[in-house]
């Protein structure tokens, strides 16, 4: 794809990536929706909290996909076969190791997660059942992140999309069989998602196996620690960034839970909707990562600037579209998650904050894609720390406006991140102009 990229080219790349991205959290969302139709309040709350637990954990290691996309895009421009292969091998190895560690550390992780999420005693049995099943999918999820990031970085978006569509079809089908047909309840929902996560990896590997090359010298290169330096230098900042995101999510959920189980369940449902919206913008950000990575690999400043301009334009269009959909379809969206009329009333009382989320937090995720393409994550890390401080300050408002204060803090958190990253990108642009003037 030559520079400057056109809006049509950006759109052809972006729209499949948006769909591919929002399919990621839909595994947990589907679980919540299916069990929500049973009317079992404990099961609904348990799976909603369990889905938030895994979405947060996997978001913590989302750098495996984000950075792999950037490195893969840059390697493809340079036509460096070895770099291209190791843009996959290294994150796959890391994903396997991290996933196994998560399984081994299941008990303390679950304890810490349930403490942060303030899970009430009535939900502990269902939450633990859900976690006990899904935790074994951790290595497969993280390896899948690496493979999908590698494919996206090379522009093989259709393959990445096909993999995730099939995975979600498997999950939905098994959910219906295990829950509706066999009445396995929470265990059935969790098992369906686990099977779908395993199938995702094997399907992804079947797509790329012919593109993989292995040479005898690769074994030494794979375990040579100094070759991980750039990968870890970028990902250390992304990891710190996600630690603060984890703290905000946990603090948000725990504070909301202090207002009672109804508020806890309502916030969990709205947080699931927030994840879907966030992944929408993450898909746009992935398109920006590819185009920015290619432009930086060619030292093409014009192509880079055009990619950033298109990122903003498509981002603004997405904000308008999502806010309009949220406004028009409030009740249908909420009823997807629960058939309990009382819970729907509580969730509806705080639904307005979700309407604001795309406007305040959308650009933060778009700019994260831009910085991933540049293989620079320091600004992303700093924006998250600034957002965390903003969240902590605004959270004091719960003393006057209750759970609305929790959402005010969360919206302020997103707004600070968006503003910080916008200013950081503008500073980089000005610095480049000064250096080359």
C-alpha cells in the first residue's frame, strides 16, 4: 500500500479489523447474554463478574497483540524474513509461558480478582466455577493474540476475521447446547468458551503454517535474551499502562459494589458494553498501527501524517455512529444482558454515562494504535498514569452523587487519556518538523 493512503484504502483495512476486534470480548458477552435469559440472578451476576475478570486479565497482556502487529508491519516493509518470523515466534513463546503461569497461579489470581471486584458471597460459587473452567484457556488466548497480531500486521485481515468469526460461532453454538439443551448452567457456558478459545488457536495455526519457516539457527535466536530487548522495552511501558488500567477497573467495580448487589450487577453489564465499544476503537487503532508501522518502516513522513489524519476522521465518524446507536437502542441493548426488569431499571439509570464513553475515551484507543505503529509506548504509559490520577480525584464525588460519581471518574479517566495522547502526538509531529526544517 503506497503513501499517502486514501480514505477508501483505510476503510477497506479498518472495517474488517473493527469487526475482528469486537469479536474478542464477545466470548464473555455471549456468555452473559445466554445465561441472562435463564433469569438466574446469581448465575447472571457470577458470569458478568467472571467475564469482567477475564477481559481485564487478557487486556493486561494485550500488548502481545498490539506490539506484534507493529513489529510484523515493520518487518513486512523491510522484507526481512528472519525478523518477520521472529515477530511471531517470540510473542507466541511469551504467550505460552504467561498462560501457563496464569494457570499455576489461578488461586491467588482469583482471590485478588474477586476482592477487587467485591464479589458478594452469593455469587462466589458461580464466579469460581466460571474461572475454574476458563483459566485453562489462558495459553490459547495469549498465543491467539500473537498469531492474530502477526496476521493483522501483514495486512491479512480477512484471515484474522475468519478465525474470530468461526470462534464465536463455535462459542454461541456450544452455549446453546450446553445451557439451553443440557442445562449445564455456568459450567456449560464456561466450557463452551474454553473450547472456542482452543479452537481459535488451532484454526489460526492452520492458516499460517505454510508461511512459517524454521531453520536450525532459529533455536539459538529464539532463546537469545538480548533479542527481546526492543520487544520488552516497548512492552514494559504497555504492561505498566495496563497495570494502571487494571487498577482503575478493579477500583471502579469495587467502589460500585459498595452501593449494593443491584448496582454491582448493573455496572458489570454496562462495563461489558464498554468493552465492546473499546474493542471497536481498538480495531480502528489496529488499522492505524499497520499504516503507521509501514510508513515509519519506509521513513515516509507524508504517509504517516495522512494515516494519523484518517485515524482522526474515522474515529470521529465512529463516535457519532456509536453514540447514535446507543441512544436509539438503549432498551434492546440492555435486554440482551438480562431479563430481570428491576436490574434493567437500575442499569438504565446509569446508561447515560455509556453514551459519553465513545466521545471521551475513543481517541485514547485510536492514538494507542498510532503509537504502537511507531513502536513507542512511553506516551501511552504516561497517559494512563495521568488518567489514573484523574480517576482517583474524581472518585471523591461518590460522597455527593453516589454511583454516578464512579462513572464520572471513569469518564474523566478516558478523557484525560485521550487529551494526553493527542498532545503527545502533536509534540512528536512538531519535533519532527523542527529536526527536518
